[in-house]
C-alpha cells in the first residue's frame, strides 16, 4: 500500500543512493523508473525528481501527470522541462543550482591555461621525445567575456578575475560596477571584438539558441579562444567548424556540443585547434551525492509547505538572480 505523497524518480542506468534517499522514502512513496515507465510512474505522483540528466522523456509522458505539483531537475539546465504544457501548468520547477559552479569554473580556468601555455603542444612534443624551447602567453591582463550571468557564470568570473584577467559579461540586464562581472552588457556582438577568451554559459532558451553563429565568430578577434560550458545548442556547429578551419577564431574548448554524443566522424574531433570533453566539466568526485542532497533538502521544505530553493521562472527558463 502506498503511503504519503507519491514521489517519482526518473533515472537512467544510475539510481540515487538508497541511504541518501531514506529521508524521502520514510515520508513518501518513492517510485523509481526509467524513461520507458515514466508515464506510469507519474500517474498519481505529486513530485518528480529528474535524476536522468540527458532525458528527453518528459513531454511524451506529460499526459499522465495528473497530480504533479513539483518537478525538481537534478541538473542546472532545465531546458528539457521547458515545453509548452509544463510552462502553462501550475507545477513548480526547481533545479540543482550551485552544485556544479566551482567545478565548471575550474574547468574553464584549466582550459584557458591550457591554451595560453600550449599544454597540448607540450604533450605532443613529449610523445615525440622532442626538446624544443618555446614561449607561452600570459593570462594576466587578458580579457574574458562571460556570456551568461547566473551562478556558474559568476563563479567563473570570480576565479578568472583572481587569476588576473579582465572580466566583462553579457546578460539579460545591463549592469555597472558588478562586484564579479564589472560591466554587464546586453549586446553580444558589441562585446565580442574586445575579448581574448569567450566563455558561453548562458541557459538554453529561445533567445539564446544559436546565438553563436557565423556573424558572432566573425566579430571575434582572430586570436580569440571560445569555451562552451553552457549548452551545445547555443552554437551553430557548422559555423563554428568553419570559423576554426578558416582562422576566424584561434581555438575552441567544448564540453557541450550539438549534437551529443558527438558522432565519431564529426569534423570537430580532428580539428587540431579544438579540445573536446564529454559534457563532464561539472562532474567532480561526489557530485551525485550532492545533487541528491539538494533534492532531499528541498523535499524537507516541500513536505513542510515552506518556500523551495532554486525556483525556476518558467517564463525565462532559468532561476533568476
């Protein structure tokens, strides 16, 4: 017999740790399901924890969400949940904002240092047993443009500023004298020509999809490096490939791509000025524990009727602020 509110948990091959979920299971009926069983698990459920980070199953199962009041995304990005029916509903959406901020910021700094110090070139020379003296660049004084001013973008800005870089940002609202970003502008194309490094960390919305297209890459300095830790769909991939091949920009570090997984024969794999990682910039040791902890803390608030953390503005498609 099911007791307490019903909480559905959508997972893939990895299931949330039972000990971590005990505080939920003690006060609710928990239904674990993979994508194929989501519709069945949603019937009668009042809450849904999306632990399947790459899921696209929600729209197809939404018809069964007859009692759903709260949906918690185990990721920071909530674009898989921003389909029209959910946006129009009364369901409250929350996310796991904050968990991945430091790890992604460290990844961005690492990629910038890798470019400036040509670490991949050093590795190649080592593999060839070739001793060749070279000079490298400094990042102190270089300008980094952070595109996306949420909590991850803010953490990136803080870390790069601490490394001596000059920070500018592009966001939805103009700001001056921001403690982390300095100046926040709204015109991406006006800011791109000033940047030595461009970091994409904007949420995926109708306004940001394909924001980095041929015209954006043409606006960058030829020596600029592009780092994408936001969403692959922020970029017109064919335009990025063309910009890298022609030298319109110098290089790119891509943790997210469109499509994902990147097909084995895709030209990005073999471009010498591209660094690819498989959407794992935020995946530090222990991250799965942290995202379950965020959910269980929010569950405590939800079941007590208190305001939830990280509430998504469904009109905007992200957590404001």
